[in-house]
């Protein structure tokens, strides 16, 4: 891994650089005492990881991190600071780690190892064609292109299946979610069939029919076939956790239960930082 360390206190910067040189995952490390100087250098160099002090005179570390992410979204960020109150803001710029000064070698090594292993796993694993965004508004992408459904209820139907995280759902359950106040009579059954068929037709148009399974009158999404931010969040993925902004499938009232679970897990994590 190629790394930069930015800290306006030269002795601390040099100490961190020295620790980095002793870590087996790091092949190259460059130190800076100026955020602006580091940013200028980064315009012509790529790094896998940036170790940033937060409280610097020429540019705050949070601002520097945001600019680095704009230039290179895959670059990991670890903040080194003496101020614990910045932890929540650090997550807002998708930081991969947050270490309080004085930083020990063991703590630094643990975070660097975690980031390094994540990068290796992303390289080894095949990229999934289907990407599902649940934080904020629900959206589905195929090869980075948004999927357009013929009817809004078809999109909501898929959203609920995604929310169930692979659990099978009966038609009666789907009807009770999509039409809370209507009895599940023959008319509603036929209407639901129309939406299910339309949803499946849309998925077939995009070549992603395999993300849904139907068996004995039930439907389920196949979690292994999609890249979903919420699934990665529950698995503890740092990038997914950092992308959460307090909203989950905000268009659908039935999503409030899962939203509460996500918020509780996010708040618990932040309280421990």
C-alpha cells in the first residue's frame, strides 16, 4: 500500500511515518506538515491510504479528506487526532478509521491491516452487476445504469423483497404491505399478479431475472446476486456504515422497522468511538 501522512506537528508526523515503515502492508509512505502541500502532491500521485490530522491551520483534516475522496474515492482515510468529538463528522466523509493521539503502533497496525485486507478482497471478488441503494431513496442499478420500472408499485414490491434480506414472502404478505387497508380477495390477487409479472418483466429486460426466486407461491430476493448498502452495513462494512445518513427507503412507511434497527446499530457504534 502507498500511504501519506499529514500532520502540522512535524515530530508527530515523523513518528507516524516511522511506524508506517515498520508495517508489512505499507510499501511507500510520504509525510507532509501542510494539508495544501499534500493536496498538491496528490494531484500527480495515487495513494491507497491517507493518515490525516484533523486540526491543522491551513486546511482542516475533514476538508482535506473530502477533497481526497473527490479525487480518489477508493483512497482510505484514517484520522489521527486528540479530539474525540470529531468522530461523527469523520464518518460523514467515509473515514475508514479514527485513532486518538498519541497513536500506538498496535492500533495503527490493526486499522492498516483491516483496510489492506478489504482492498484485497475487493480485488479478488467479482463485481456484481446489480447494485441496490437503500439509504435515502430506494434505487436499483445494473452496470451503473438506473433500472426504470413500468409502475411504482413494482419498484415498491422489489424494495420490500430487498428489505426482507432473502426471506421468502407470501403473496398475501405482499398484498398486506402494498395495500394495507384492502382485503386479500380475488380482485386484489389478480392485481398483485399483474405487478409481480411486470416487475419480473422489467428485471428480464435488464437481464437480471436471477435476483428473484419464486417457489410455491412465495417470492424472495437472492442476496448473493446483489450489492446492497444495507446488507453491507449489517455485515459491518466500514464504507457502508459511513455512507449512512439517517434515512432508509424513505418513500416507504413499512421500512421504519429496519430503519430503526439501522439507526440503533449506527448510534451504538458511534457511542463507542
